C-alpha cells in the first residue's frame, strides 16, 4: 500500500498509544496512516449512528431472569438526539405509560436502565456481560430489583424519570460513551440515589471505560456493588459519596466526568 | 431598548440588544438549543439589517448582563478606553465593518483601537461579516507576546505541542514530546493536559518539562493544564511553573462553574510573574475558551453563545496572556453541529480575539459525534492560516488519546508552513537548526536514528523501567 518508512524512533511507540513516529512523505502523512485514521474514525462514526437492537437485548435480559420494558425518549431520530440533549432526557408518552404499567410494587431498591447513549455498539457488546455480573451482587446483597428498562435515544438523565416512575431508591444507567478513535465501544454506568427529574450530574457517581482493554465487567460490577451499598447506607450519591472501593486506574470511577453522554 | 426593521412588508421587532444579537447570529446548534435563535432565515437577515444601523455608542450604553449582576460586565465597562473609543464612537455597526476592511485602516490603528473594542462590539460586527471578511480583518491585527520566545510576528505561526497520555505515564509523554520536537513543533508551549489534577502528578510533569527545557536549552515554555488553584499551591511550594493555565468563560456564573473568580486569576498572574522565569518577556497566562461553555453551565443569561465567547476574551485580556485559544469543536454537536458551524465559529472567535488585542490561537478540533471529519478540519485550518492564526495545537497523528477528540497534528503544521510559507517563532526556529532538526530554511531534515534527542529519551525511559 505504502512503503514510506516510519520515523527512526518507532521503538518509542511502545511507550504510548499516541500516533507517533508515523513517517512522512513531504509534509504529508503516508497513505498507510491516512487510511488507518480514516478507518478508526469510520468505526467511531458507525458506533454513534448505530441503532440499538432493543428486542435482541430484551431476549438476553429475559434469559438472565429479568423483566424488561422497552422505551424511547422524545428525540425521534439520531440527528435530533445529537442536537437536542434536552429531548433525550424526556420519556415519550407511550414509553411513560408502558413503564407505569410495569410497576410491580410501590418501591424497589434498584432499577437498571440500559440506554444506547452515544454508542449502541458498546451497549450491544458489553451490557449483557455487565448485567450478568451485577446480578450476582444484587442477589448476594438481597436487593429488590425493579423491571429493567431498555431505552433508545437515551441520555443519562432519562434514568431519573424511569427510576421515579418505578419507585426506585437507586437507578443505575448503563450507557454507551462518546466513541473515541481508539475505542468505539466503551460503556459507562451512572448511579443516582432517589432518582427524580431535575437531578444534576453532581448527584451521580460514574464508572466509565468498561470495555476490553479497559475495565472488565466483573470489576465494574464489584465497583457498582460497593457504590450501591454505600449509597443506600448514606442515602446519597454524587460528590458527597467518595469512592473508596479502590477502582482500577485502567477505568475511572468518580463523582463527575468531563464528558458524559447525558449532559 | 427595542429595535425594529421592515423587510418586504413584514415588521420585525427585537425587544432588546441581547435578543437582536442572538437573532443576528449565523445559525448554530447552541443558540437553537437555548431557544434564542432566529425563527426563520428572513428573521436572521432582518436582525442583521437592524444591527447594521445600531450605533457603537448604543451598544456600549446597553449592557447585555447588568453591571450590578456580573463581574465580567463590570470588567468590560470599567476598563473601557473611552479616549481610544472616540475615533469610532459615531459609527454604526455596519459602518464599523466597512472601516475594519478599508485599506485606510492600518494594523497600527487597529492596535491602538483594541482597548476601545468591547466584546459586544466585536461580536456585533462579526455577525455582519462573511467568512472572508473575518479572515482579512483578523489578518491585519498584530498581537505579539513573549516569555522565552516571541509569538505572533507577521509571517509566523506557532504550535502548542500537546503530548497527552491516558494515564499520565511520563515516559509515554516524553516519547510524544520527542516526536513533536523532531517534527519542529512546540514553540507556543509544551502543554500537557493531565488525566488527573492530583498535585503530585502535576508536579512530576512540571519537573520533567523543566528538566527537558533546561537540558536542551529549548526556547519555549512549559504548561500543565491543571486548575489555577492547583497551580497556585504548586508555585507556593517552589515547583517550577512557567505558564498558568485556566479555562475561562464570559459570565461571572460561568467562571464560578469553573471554580474561579477574577481575583483568583489576578493572584495567579502575579504569582507566576514574580517567579521571573521568562527570558524575553513576562506574559505568563494561558487561557482556553469555547463557544457553548456558558450555556452548558446554565450561565448564559439569554446571551447568544458567540457573544458570551467574546466576553471571555475581555476576561483574558485583563491578564496580558501569552496564549489564548478557543477549543472550537470540542464541546460537541449540540453547540456546533457540523463542519460549517465549526468553521464559522473558529473564524469568529479568532477575529474577535485578535480585534480585542489577544494572541489568539485555535484548537481546530471535532468530536466523533459531530458531523465533521478530517476534510472539514483541513478547511478550518487553511482558513485560519489565511487569517494569521497565532498558533494551533500539535497532537501526534491528530488523535488525542487522553481527551478523546481529534485536533491538528504535527503533519498539519508542516502542511500550513508549506502552503503559506509560515515560519516558527524565531528563537525556536534557530534552536531547531542548531539541533539539526531543520535546515537553515526551516525545512525538516531527514532524521538520523542516532539523533541525540531520541537516543536520550530512549535511554531515560529504559532507566525508569529498571528503577526500583
């Protein structure tokens, strides 16, 4: 394809995932590098625009013994979703009715909402394994779990209304992160105590970078279980709940993040 | 005060200057999200027609955010140079556009005028300007700043070397710095965004950069882009700090959301100057801005995002910064949707900053959920080079592996130099030649595998690996 050599310091590439020692032809990138970048960007773009196959995911969730409800936000299409984060935080009327109809008890400890966010690819690839790992902890802690909501065109804050309708003490939103060039399939979990419409990001805890090469589902589930237990004991999430579970450096866990998909 | 204009029998009324400016703004996602954009294409042009007849004096007389409510408004009005303003006081916004573009208006005149230009005046006139107007008018503005080299000279463009690493690994950061220097980048500064603001990590980075710059006698400055309070603590403890970085916004409430006040910036500026680490000048502040930050913080007071951005430049110029750059496409498509909106915003921000007297750079960038790609960035970069941008970012392969967005690369800088014949800061250009990285004409030489910089970086990395 292109035999323009890499720069003579290509051995330094072992030190960083950054694109160094690429070589050049004149002032320009070698063909090899132009196309390698284009491929990474194409994959990230496809992840942003991919649609979540909610029925396939629902089948997988039911196989884990969960009751499921499918929902969508007021953002009708991807272009609207990207331009109008406010609409991605509101349930549409039919979804609201479906969720109300699914209420089993007045209250429950935890509701899981799985939303596409900015990477349906991440959700399809990693949400089932994460939920399976989370269920082990839910059972061990003896938590009462509400129905699992699978939502399309979802921002993080959509979980506030979902959790409120289902009478949940906590809602955990599993959602696809904004795809980067190195990873288009990164999943995050946002935990909110006493979910209500109008909660702010400062009132959530986040576990991010759940993907192969990042945080393993089992580790993320253990972190989440620690946060759930602490949140129920302290009756709070967010900046007031500092994570002391010793979350791994390869993932990040904290009260706020710079760029969560629901802002 | 209300403004109105009749277009083909339809009377458009704008109840205030704030509404008028928002409706006159070229279309963009953030103003639509805020619900303040023009409702139709005709209303947008009707607002421009109305704005063209508003006098600069009237703009000065109608603060968009009340003096009592906002310290940025107070800063703008208290520091306004009324003597310099006298030369343009009688003009309308439309006349001011013509004046800026006239051959009779020189670079020297514009430099004298800068302290008379409020952000609202700059924003207003930019809304009547096409992209080519923003390029030609900005080109005329000359802003030169100095610390260990001279930035902003005509015929030059500088590059911030941005060697970020996802876990702040020092040998990884050093490898990216070596790569950037070998590509002739790093005169604006070597500036690391740390993944974590932990003081110990920031300190380790600052010491590493200080060692590097001293060992190779590089005529440039370092910066670790931590919060200003972290930098103040580190300076108090004697950690070698060249530039103090801070993200800033155009309203008091935006700045509060960043955890800063004007007093805090003043304190940091004084602390960094008192270290006297600059060799050719004492501009020590580095600010970043970006359209949409005020709306994102719920702190925009109904002011359109481009005007809010220009107000941030009033904050910046109060502290004589070495570097200011708008991070134009970082915030995402809900504020700037696609390549067209990013291009427009980049040219507006660069123009407004330069007109107000700032050493304006641009982080030409986009995220993967924006409707933009490398071709769009090529256009933005080319337009900014034509406009005389002070500096751009240099990220290995344009892929920032820590911040997760795409910016401009070392290769992009080479492209601009070749297409426009632009040089680096003269002190840095001389250093590259002494280091046998470039020839006398500033062209990159074919690198030798045994180049001192590479050999020593590799040796240092090996040493760290074997350290206990």
